[in-house]
């Protein structure tokens, strides 16, 4: 005679406890100490984080019930897994040497190359034939950064693609133009600002057939490396993205093409859970911004995100501690859903990285992928009461800052007025120089 099995819920023998009972118990344990001062965390961004969260805290949050790959992409753009590209940048002073190094690192786990051309005047077809010898752009992500000559580089790449009989749709990567970033760092461009945007519009239109190739690499990590807090980095980065959309659409580039050509690069600091929340909030807010530019019926509001470990908190006094910091930073970026990640060598902030520090930086990502299996689950943070609330708090704070900039005339206006520099300086002073060591 079969035995009847009785199923019980896990921990069913424990009665449910309401939040007010937890609070009263905490207050009793504090023995009269102020609950808010002792246990509520005031973040650098200015909002309060409670010591614990429960299911009721996420019940009314918007978009929590969406799935990965669904608008507004709070839960990411990946549906089957959490795969990301492992990127390493190579400074190009000698094209032949850079090619040899690229071929070497491609055999050691890298699948996203970043070539940094130090001399724009060296750009020519002959040198790029040397640089890309035996490298297959259809099999990796190919990114090229050069302070100038972006159109010339695009022309050369189009010729190489044609010579190799590659389809436009299978080449992935970017020509990393960022005139707003250069204007912010240098105070000027090599041409008048309006001419710079004219040039960017020409570049974007010319690359429109390269559907997986981007022409704008919006480097928001410039803000965090200067001392901006997480909400500022996100708000200012999104505002710069909105400025690009406005400038390009005003020059005859459709909003759909303009949006498809922008890649965001965010710095990732040591605030582990907040950095996870940042990328989730970034995708959410960018999709809402795009909705204001793009007509009804458009479906692809996805944000392309590159993350790079921060330099703000790296120390020269005990450099190997930087490995621990870059490791947790890489974990935050990956769990937040970054599409590609650069882990900078632990000594990059104070010396020229050597073969050892570059190898360690590569292997940090490979360990997370091959041994820790961080690439197996899409949006692993989903449903976490804590992270979902952090995401909502950060998105709300960031949106306030974004609207403030829009009300003041947009990103270029506040950049020229000194508003952004003043706010970042205040944040850097608040966070304190000592916290970087």
C-alpha cells in the first residue's frame, strides 16, 4: 500500500512577523539609541537606505515584474545568459608591435580589442593593414580610439571589410568618437563645437550600414574618475547622451540611427551593490529618454554598456590591494549586465602596466566567467529586495538631476556654465581624498 507523503512549506512552523515587530525589536536591542542614526545608511548620493528590506518593499516598484529582454530593460537585454565581452586596450605607437600584442592576447581569452591610436597623423590604409593582419573583425569586437581622423578610419575599415568580403552586419565594434568628452576634459575641440557635431553627424550617417558598429563612445567614467558620485555619473552621462541625440537629429540623422550608434562607458567603483543598481537604472532611464526622441512603433531601446574599473580608489602605497578592488568592481559590472568589461591592471594609475599586471587583469574576468559562472544567469540581482530598492532610489535621484540639467538648457549649457564642474568638485571634496587610498 503506497505511503501518503505530506508536503510542508519550508519554515512553515515559524509564524510570519510583520515589519513593525522587527522595528520594535531592533529599537529594543539599540537600548534607546536613535534607530535612524545607528542603522539607516545615508549614501553619497543623498538618499536613505534602510537596514533591511522585505517583500512588501518591492510590491509597488515599477517594472519589477518585467523579464530580461523586455522594455524598459531594467533586467537587461540578455535573455539566455549573462555573457559579456572581455576587453583589453592596446596603445598603438608601432602598428606592427600592436598587431603582435593583439594576436597574443586574443589567444589568452580576450574577445574585445581596443586600439588606442596615439598619433592621428599615422592613420592610413597601409598601417591598418599591418594592424589588422590575421585579425578577424567578424569574430571579435574591434574598437578604435583616436583623437581625430575618425572618418578616415571608417573609410579604411569599409575598404578592408570589402576586400575581405565581410558582411556589414557581422562586424562588431566602434570608432570611439566623443567630442563632448574631449570638450569636457580639454575645454575645447580642435574645431568649433558646431563643426565638431557636423563631423560626428557625417561619421554616424556613413556608418549607418554597419548595424553593429558604433561611432560614439560616451565616456561617463570621466565623471566618476573626477570624483562624481554614482547618481551624478549616471545623470551627467545620460544628459550627454540626450545632447548627442539632440545634436544629431538636428543635423538630419534619424533618432533610431543616432541611438543605435551610441555606446556608454561607465566607471565601476567599490560600492558593490550600488554599482549593480547603477547599470540596471541606466538601462531603465535611457529607454525612457529614447522614447521621447523616437516615434511610436520602434522596438529597440536597448542601451549598449561598457564598464571599466575605476581609478578613483586605487592606491600606490599597497598596489596589490587594487586587485581586490578591481575584482569586486568587475563583479558589480557583470552582475549589473554590462555588455563588455575592461579590468584595468592594478598598477595603471601610477605606472605603465607590464605583462604580469595585464595578465592578472585578464584572468580576473576569465575566472569570473569560466570558474565562477557569472555568465550563466541573466539579471541575477532580480527580485532582491535590497537591490531592487537601490535601483529605484538611484533611478529617482538620477532623474531629478537629469531634469535639473534639462531645465537649465541641456548638457552643453551646464558644462559651459561650470555647473557640472562645481557639482563634481563638491562631490569629490565630500567623498574625501583620503578615501581613495
